[in-house]
């Protein structure tokens, strides 16, 4: 658009003229009338009228004389600069003051015209108006850019060629926690992590030209926490095509990274659970078949009338033990399904723990002695416990069963110790031990340490059941183990039994593992 075209598009140009010399004012108005555009002209000759006029109208241009009786063109310029900087000022002056007038340009005047060369005024007006229109346009564009930057869901910032941050939008504040006032002027490396710095190829001369697109990296937020982002960046050029900096936009990926991690974990868990279930089914069908086959086979032998009475007695015992085994497996499956359904009811009552333990040990006596294992017992002379005796029996039973099952020689240790409000149990053995890398996986349902020969029967349910029951009783369970040396399971549960005075506990010590009771 040419200068005159842009002016021609205006309906009128409004002038406010500060001039005390009426003749000069008339002359100037005559010159202005030569402009193609309609003009609106207002003349004032003192400071007070000048300021009053500015309150009622907003002129497109102020024309100002340099020297009035009590006011100068410089005063008018200063006033406009601080109150209405968007209004252009053309200083009109006599030739003797041309030097001073030229200085007004440095102070913010848009142009000056010497009274003796007033023919220059229309072109000065056109230039100034054109500049004003361009300025307004660029202000509108930069305001629009600013609005876009402030409302975009992406963080956007710019840097100069040294990486110093030159602008920082609202979303950048939200994602990083760094406020624009604090971060502008800082080097953008302030918030980069090493990976991000290494990925920042924007100013790398080796990089093929073009934007940096969809690079995933992380940075450190204002609290030093690692955040994950997806960034795009490009170089910024000046009109001469020289690189003047870079612009980067990024979106927060932390939630996505977190979700992906959770999904991956859930997938791994589901796969592991699936694998365990398959292993369990294979295992359980073997575990159920073995006693079932014995029951079926020996039932047929009993039915065979040719067999002797004594032999039949032996068959009965085998059938009985097969039935017990079957019952125990089915029982564990039932218990686990109750636990998994969140249906573990705890029934507190006061009972004598020593009597309960005596009964449990009785059940394992046969297995212990048939394997020629020694049993060591550590227990207080008397101990009243307020808890759920059925659940405690089950836990001890499971752990005892495992200790005997996985030990071929040596001894089984069992004991418990009470303090004011809790009881801690241990069940130790000198068996095959649990490999060190297994950790708490041992408590996962269906988990069994790989036993290539499939020699030891089991379902992988005893420990998860025990753990769930201990936790339901408000306690915790853990173990120590060394391969080929032995294992010791511990569990500690609260004792709700309150006694006025607690007698010093005397122990009948036969065996005590490590110093866990310290
Ligand atoms: P099960 O004994 O029926 O297989 P558990 O859940 O009770 O199921 O035990 C899971 C696995 O933990 C066992 O298969 C075994 O590999 C290991 N384990 C448990 N107790 C012991 C122990 N005292 N000594 C060695 N390994 C053990």
C-alpha cells in the first residue's frame, strides 16, 4: 500500500494544533487543506486548553509550535509521551530553532517541519500517518500473537542465540513452575536435564536445516522434579535472514509417561498372573490327581475280596491320607477365594497360645519324625493371646508344613516371644532355602520356586494365604533364607490382651534363630 493510498482510506485526519500565532495557524491550516483527505482541525494556544482538548478528543496528529508564552513544544511532547504515546507529534518551528527541533526527534517527536518550508508539511503528515497505521497494525499483530501465546495449551518460549530466554508464556509457567519474571534473562539450560541439553540440537550447525520436531525429553521443574515433555523448536531469523534466536513449544507428557508406565506394569502383572495361573492349573491338576488316583486305586483294591484284611487296613490308611491331602488343597483354594473376595472375618478372643501350639505341633509330629528331623521349641511358660486362634493356627500350619516339606535333614525350629502388645513367631528349618533373588515374590499367589524335578508337592497358595491372614490380623510377615542352608519365616501380630502386671517371661529355650527377638 502506498503512502497516499493508506491515507486515502481514512475518513478524515483529526489535527490538534498547539500554536499561539494566529497567522501561522491560518497558514498551516491552509497547507493542511491541500491534503487529499478530509481534515478536522482544532487550534489551542496554551497548556490548559491543550490538555482539555486531549481529554475530549483523540487527535490523529498533534502539531506543536516550539515556543509559546508559558509552554514549549518540548513540554507538550513530554506530556504526550507519558500520557498518550500512540499520538504522533510533528513539531513546527522557525528556522532559527531548527537545531532544537531536530533534537525533539530524539525525544520522541515523529517529525519536524520548518515554518519557512511549510510545503513539506503534507508529505510529513502522510509519512507520519503511514507510520502510525503501520505501528497500529504491528501492535494489533503483536497483541494477537500475545493472545495466542497466552491461550495456547502449549508452553512456548523464545531464546536468543546464546540460549538466554527472551519470552515465556503462561503455559510455560504452569508446566515448569518458573515464572516469566524470574526465568526471562536466564539461560534455558537452567531447567534442562542432561538428556534434554544433549537433545537440544536447535543451534547445532551440523543439524540439517528445518525445525526440531516431536522430540521427547525431560527437564527439571522449579522444584527440581523431572517432568517429561514433547517439544518442537525452530530458529528465528531477522529481515536480513540472520539467525536471531529460537522458539520452542512443548507439551507436558508426564501424565502420559506415568500412564504408559502403569499400563506396562499392569501388562507385566497380567502376563505374570496368567503365567502363574497356567502353572497353577498344571500343578493343581497334578496335586489333585495324585491323592485322587490313590483314593480310586486303593478303593478298588479294598473292593477286591481276594485281599487280606490286614492289607485292606493299609489301603484304608493310604485312602485316608489321600483324602486329607485332597481336602487340604481344596481348603486352600477355598481360603484364597474368600481372601480375594475380601471376606476374611477376624474373630478375636482370649486363648492360651501354648495349648493352641501343642495341638498344631501334634499334627506335624508324624511328618517330622518320619523325616528324622529334630524339632526345637522356644516358648514362654504361659502366654494369653487376644486374637483369632483359627487364623493363627492356619498361618503356623502353613509355615510348618513348608518347613517340613522343604527340609530333608536337620531340624525345624519353632517359637514365639511376646512383649506388651505384640507376639512374634518364627518357624525355621535347615532345608533347601529360597534363592536370594526371589524376595517378596514368594508371597504371590501360585508362585513356587522352580523345581525342575517337580518333586515337592504344593500349590503356591500357602504363603499368600498366610500373608493375607497375618495382615488381616494387623501384623506383618517376612523371611530370611540362604540357599541350601535353610529358611526362617517370621510373623508378628498385635496382642490385644491387657494384663494388669506382666510377669517376667521365662523361656524354655531349646533353639533360637539369629537375634530377631532382640
Ligand atoms: P506350596 O508350598 O504349596 O508350593 P507356598 O505358597 O506355601 O506353596 O510356598 C510357595 C513356594 O515358596 C514353595 O513352592 C517353595 O518354593 C517356597 N517355600 C516356601 N517355604 C519354604 C521353605 N521353608 N523352604 C524353602 N522354600 C520354601
